[in-house]
């Protein structure tokens, strides 16, 4: 019998697009030099291929009317850490696949070892290590004083062998550390390649869906802080979480960039200690360690992260420019939005910065993705330009429109209440966000236009 020919293709490492020949630029995502040759294995007959296609969900359903689909909420159970549960959307969902990425040393293995030792107290749990030896993991668990008498360990890199062991142990949670070193025997490619990562992740995810097992995959990141491996990896899993450092190396920020079972803008804060990763109950306190004396160019803004408010300090520095084109530099904010806000400040505030270098920074390494920081950023710029310090008990939030109007933001009442709890006494907010009932100890100035906000300071 003639041996079936193996099929080869070129796959884009950014978007997963396939091509029969190498191309310099991907026609789908337009990225350059991203096509890699992969061996797709022998071509299967249509009948065999049809029986093996079960999708990433593990099963394929027949034709149904949308109203007949069961909409019962997926059961959850706690990871033992409230900050981790918050990012997940309320805890682990049975049968879900979670990918956790981060730089080396961010604490991925540490937090997952702590979680599994807790989960193993109430159900079977399996930790699969493909990079560290079991002795290294045991030494870390001993150093962190974790309970180790129930957690099952396995040093393996073969996805088929892992599933075979899992079918016998029937764990409720499996950790794969890491997906980049896993391989499948039927795929003719080196571990870490596009084909191996994709097929191994799909194989493990199908097992998790079919058995109701929570699958936790550890992933590496590239130089630009994106997850290494094919882009299709993000489509296979249900939740994608990034664990990174703040400006203070003691703290770690956990954020979900994809979540089929919760919100994607939830933020979890952890502190790296000698006893492992400890959750921070009051993250606003981290970002409010200000100078003892009032300084110009500093103001507090109240962000809304997922389901809770977060107080952060916004700093601005405005200096005379020595260049023909003044610099506009931001850290944690959109640089293009700063240029737009400065144009609004010139047109509707009468304050010119065309000959000034403007630097804007969000203290603590937080990345602001909402527009509520517009007003606070402009007030910080004006404070630095005039070299006039704002009161330390003052905070502001609100979106600034192109016509100079101050637009309201969501959850204004909750933002005001949270700031009052931290001892702030004065606020400049959009008039539409002004509270209907006075908040004890808090003076709120509601403004309609940028000019009114400038007069208030």
C-alpha cells in the first residue's frame, strides 16, 4: 500500500492564515515575514475527516431554534483568590480553557501553584510541568508553605500522554506549564512551532470540554507583550489573561483580554511577597502614594475598571520646547488623544501649548482605556503650565468633547462615593454626574464646559 503524502503549508504566525506558498506579506492581517512552513500530516479521506471534526467545543450539535437552546448559567467554583475570581468573572467555569500569559518572573507558575493547592483540598487537581522539574516545584511549594498532600503532579510534554493520565485521575482542574513545550506525535513539527501549539491546545481543549475539566494553560509572551504562538490559539481558548508588572516591582496586575464568561476589563492586583502572590484588597491605595507636599501638575482621577472604581494619580509636565516640533509624550494614555485635548484647550480654554513639550503619565503603570481621564489630564497640564499646585483633596473625571463640553461618564455616583471613602473633599465632574443627594464631606462642582472647569481651579 502506498504511503499517504504529507501535506505542507505556510501558516501566518499572527493570524493563522494558510497559504500553499511562502509570501512576504500576509494577505489577511498585512503583517510582514510571518509565514512559516508547517507539516500538516498526511491528507485524510473525506469520510475519515468528517468523523474526526468535533470543533474546539468538543461536540457538534444538530440544527436547533435559538429559543430551544438551554441558557442555564454555567456553574462556577472559586479559585481561592478573590482577585483571580474577579478577573475570571466570578470563578472557574467547568469545561473552560484559560490561557495565562506573562513575562518570565511575572508569577504565573506561583499563582497557579497556589490556586491548585487550594483547589486540591476539595477536588482532584493535576499540575503538569513541561519546563520545571517536580523537585523545583516541590521546593517552591515548601517555601510558600502550601498544602501539598492532595495535589497530583506530572512531568510530561506529550499531549496524548497527559490526556491518558487525566482520563484515569479525572481531575477537576489541570494546569499545563507551558503550552509552548507541548507536542503531539501525529504532527511533524518541533515543539513550540505553529502546528504543535495549535494542535496541542485544540486537543487539550476538546478533552476539557468533553469532560467538564477546567484547563489552565501557561503561555509565553513576545517582545511586544503579545502571546507567543499562532493567533489561532486565542480563538481556541475561552479566557485569555495577561499577568504583568507595575512600575513598582512588588505588584502584579492581572487583566483579562478575552473572556467568554465575564467582562474583559476587570483588573486584579497582587503583591509578590516571600510567601507568594498575595491579593491586594484596596488597589487604590497603591496608586495614591503621593508627595507629602502639593506639587504642580498632579491630580487624582477615578477610573472604572470592570465592576469597581479605581483611583489613580495623573501627572503632567509642561516645559519650554527646544525643538521645532514640540513633543507630546504619554505613558498609560493615548498619545493621539493628548494631541486632541491640547487642541481643545487652545480653542476653548484660551491656553496655548504650541511651543511647549507636554508629558502626561499615569502613576503605577495602569493603562487608561476610557475617556474619563480627559478632564483630569487637562487640569494637570494647566497646573504644570502655571506652576500652580492643585489641592491634594481634589479629584476630577469627565470626557471632554471637541466643542469644549464636559460629557458625563458611566457610574458617576459610585466614583464619587469611592473617592469620598479615601478622604477626598472636593471634586470637579460633569454636571450630569453631579449627585442628586449631597455626599457627606464632599463638595462637588458640576461643570458643563471646559472654561467652567478652568475657573473652578
